[in-house]
C-alpha cells in the first residue's frame, strides 16, 4: 500500500503543477453548466401515449382514434386504472396519458359539458409542453366538429397536469445532460493523457517494471482524477440547486453513488483509449472530440432516442452517457428509487468492468 500511495501522490503532483490541466478540470464544468442551463431551449416531438377510458363510448373512441392516426403520437394502447398510468409515467415508458371522465358522451349530450385530463411527464419540459398542446389541439378539432350545424353545441374542459416539472424549466433537462457530458469528457481526456504522457516521457516501462501489478498501477493513476471529478460533481450539484433552482427530489446518496460509478466508467474509458494511442494530441482528439458528438447526439441529452432510426438506437445503447443521464433524471428530477434505475446501474457497472479489464490486458501488449 505504501508503494500504491506513492504512485497516487506522484499523479497528484503531475496535475497540480499543470495550471491548464487544473483550469480544464475545475473551470470548464462551471462554465458549461451555467451556459447550457441558462442559454439553451430545445424542442422534441415524439409522444408515447396511453388512454384511460372508463366511458368506452362513441365520443371517447373517436378522440382516441384521432390521436392514433396522428403522426406525432405513438399510441401504446389503453390502461385500466389511474395507478397503471402513474406506474408507466414513473418507469418512463410514456410521455402523456389522456384520461376521460366516466359517462363522457352522456355528459356531452345532456349537460353540454365534459372533462378530459391530460397528464404529461414534464421532466423534459419541451416534451411535456408539446404533448399537452397536441392533445389539446386534437380535442379542439373534435369540439369544432361538434359545433357544426346539425350537432349539439358542447364544451370540453381540458385539465392539464404536468408532473415533475410544473414550471417547465429547461434546466431540468440540461442539468442531467451536462453532468453526463462534462464528467465523460473531462475524465476520459485526463486519464488518457496521464498514461500517454508516461509513454512519451519513457517512464511507463519503469512503472510497469516496479513490484506493483499493471492493474494496480492503472488504478493508482485514476485515483487523483476520481477525487477531482468528485469535486466537479459536487460543484455541478451545488450550482444546479442554488443557482438554477433544480431540485434533488430523490435520494442524494443514490445520486452520488451512480455518479461515482459513471466517473469510474469514464476514467476506465480514458485508460482504454490511452492503450490504443502513443501521443497526447491523439489522446485528446479521440477522448475529446471523438466522445463529445456521440454524447451530445446519441445520449438523449438533446434528441429523444425514440425518435431515432432503429440502428441509431442500437448504437446509442453503447454510449455510457445515455444510461447515466436516464438514471440521473429518474433520481434527481422524478424522485425515484433504486429499483427504477437498477437497469441503468447494471449497464454502467458492466461497461466499467469491461473497459478496466480490457485496459489491463491491452497495456502490456501495446508496450
């Protein structure tokens, strides 16, 4: 352990002596979280929809059919209880639920007034707004038809309920995305440069010739970056909570634990990249530019994954940030527990073990 901590101290000295490295590590997250949190608004258009229809009459069926044939809706069928609606929303399987009151058509005919409730998942404010607006537009078209000559005038009251983000703040969407982007890029760049720098200086062979095993050496070089990335995580969470007013509704310990797992995964990815290249410039290009675009486009941070072609959805499943961002939204914004993020945690853990194992096997082969 004395030798192990000597390697850890050595790596800390390398970092602290490089002012540009410290600026990238601790300054970039602050700039990005503020920029993305305040300046960017996005629009999405995929609407996964279910209908709760206790009335089962001609009016409710016609409105549901209008949604089914609308290209903006992806009808997932009918549900049979409000509890099922809540469960599907918590699991992230739907974007909107349309709930008709009992005796809907009878109320239209006799009372000239009926009610529909629209429940949307507003953890992504753009999806929530578009979902509610599109459903309201379809209901308005049906009501306009009822106002035509020969039909009985009626009024349909629409009650919209926005879950998780009733104020429709865009920061609720971008904070989890920026957490995934910043931690992935920073961790991968720093660890990949760390190993390649040793190669360029000719000291990697010396380290591998030491009594420590190669796996222990790799892990010792990640510890300083793990500690600094944890500082980044705390900084982002504090800025999100106190500056952007994004709440942490779920368990904070669970959120931090998932984030540490993701940081370790990103560090492992940086180590693996370092075993494939020989120069620091190449390492920066691959770990920075090479990882940024997939994280931005294929993680669900900007574009909904369900809107993508099937092949791209398969590719996106290999992007670690996709699973991390999904888990952060469920815990931080929706306030869900471990059972709802078990899949994401399992995928992240599997990726981390695979990458660190591949790095240990590859490093001596490359040297």
